[in-house]
C-alpha cells in the first residue's frame, strides 16, 4: 500500500546527499589552493652549504620554468647570481614581479618575509644565498670600514666594493689570467664565493703557497688575521665575491 507521507519524507534525501557531495569535493579544492609555507632549510631548491655564527649559506638551483615552494627568509641576506637569469618573484600577499639578473650580480635583501621564485628562462636559475646571522645586532652598529663604495685597480685586477650591510662588506673581484692581488691583510674572517670556474694560488706570509680549484658557486670560509697575495693561475679571468666581517 502506497503511503504518500513516506514518499514525501524520502524526497528530501537526494537533495541532502547532493549537498554533502558538494562539500566533500569543495573542501579538497580549497585546500589545494592554500599555499603552504616552509622554512628555507626545507625548500628543495636551497641546499645548505655551510653555517657558522656569521653566515648560513645556501647553493640554490631551480630547473628551467620551475618554481620554488613558498619559503621564509628570517634573516637579511645577500644573493649572488650565477649566470644571466630571468625570474618572477612573488612575495606573500603581493603581486609577482619580473626580475632580470646578470651573471655575478650581488643584491642585498631585508629579511622576515616569504616568497616564491619562478624561473622564467630555459636554463637553470642558480645563485648563492648568504644569510647574515648577526643582522639584528649589526643593523644599527657603526661600520668598521670608512669606504661604502669604490673601485681599486692594480695591473690585471679590479676590486669593487658593492655595499656594506649588517656589518658585512661585499666586494666583487676580477683577476685576469696570471694577475696577482698585491699583498694585503685580512683582520677579520670572510666568505669567498666563486662566480666562475677558476684556479687561484694564495701565498700566506710565513707559510707556503696554497693552490685552489673552484667551480662556479663554490664557497669557502676564511679565518682572519693573515697577510697574503692571491694569483690567478688559470687561463681565463677569475671572478669572485667576498663577504668580509
């Protein structure tokens, strides 16, 4: 026997099921649109190369047309571009900005933000990112160096001070093949970053010569309080950046 009341009650069930189905499919869709932020140490394109009380250094490489994860920079940092590059930089909460970078270019960036970097070119986007671990203490400290910019030239040698930030002096150096940086003293420690493949010989006062072969993007931490000369023993110009403390 047909019961009109029963059919009237059951007619609402399909509508309720459709509502639940809509929610089931909508929730994953909204979750997929949420960008998850990671620490820089967990970002796959950033490879930790070294760390001490002064710096934390990452060798960065993003494949052609690939994007990094949204990652946070908690410290001020310097990055040195390896190869001409074209990227999109999207800071959290802002529209993306196209950025063109030259091989060997060094830039300073204030920290405490998250972003995604997208490689817009057909070649890998490579750089060395150097976090300044004493940034908070050094931001308002007086500079130990009187010069904030300038260029020094010796035969076959060009050294240019790019900028001084957070107690660090950043300089670019180019040595022609066979050229030597005259004898000079390093009071404090510094970081060496090779821009291109190069062969260098350091002759430290009071000890024998030390030969080094470096690939583009290699880094080396040098302790201070020594005097030396530096010679390009390769067959092409040697280009590198120093971060002095």
